[in-house]
C-alpha cells in the first residue's frame, strides 16, 4: 500500500512555504521602500520647481509625493501644496484651497513643525480674506458715492440753468418795466 512520508519531506515543504511567504512579504516591503524613496525625490523636485517658479510642476510633484506615500502622506508634501496654492507668483492661486490644505496639515500632523507654520498661514489668509471683503465693500461704497456725486452734479447743473433762465427772465421783466415807466 502507501508508504509513510518521512519527516524530511515535511520539513522541505515547510521550508518552501516559508521561502514563498518571505518572498511575498519581502517584495511588498521592498516596494514600499522604493515608493518612499520616490516620494522623497518627488518632494525634492517639487521644492526645486517651486524655487524656479514652475508652480504647476511643483504642484504635480507634491501630489505625486502624496500618492506614493500611501496611507501616511508626509506633512511636508501637504504643506508644499498649500504654499503653491497661495504663492504670490502663481497665476491660479486659490486661497480657499490653500486654507483647506493647511487645515489638513493641522489635523493630520498636529505634532509636526509644519503644523505651526500651517496655523500661521491659516490666520494670515483668513485675515487677508477679511481685508479683501472690507476693501470690496469700501470700493462698492466709493462707486455708489461717485454715482451719487454725478447725479448731484447733474442736478446742480440743471438748477444753475434754471437760475440763469430765471435771471434772464427777471432782467427782461425789469427792462419791460423801465420801458413802461417812461
């Protein structure tokens, strides 16, 4: 009938299964290490592009760094995205997006040194938005005042015409009175 397997084969199968398991977990770990390296390179590239005023390139590289980082993105990449969105040289700057990104840095990385900087940026941007609103209100008030001034100037011009016409009529009446009294 069938022969009993000896123990050596059992250990060989166990060894092969262990090698396969280690191979799979080792490959995943290597892949993760490679992604972290690429994420750091993208982050460095983003900083360099920001220095060169290539804002869309810096934004793409920072987002690439975030996507490569997986479940725990680096605070620095998020912070860079916020800076790109608020940079004065960036034509497509968006203060609201920047505030949202800085809030994300605060929420996800409260212990990071970027959290303090993000909090400062949020305060500055909110103050800027408040000032911008006040300036818009003042500009609106100035525009309304100018329109009112133009309306009043037009009314004054019409009144001056009426006064001149009235003076002309008064002079004609006085001239007629003098003629009649002679």
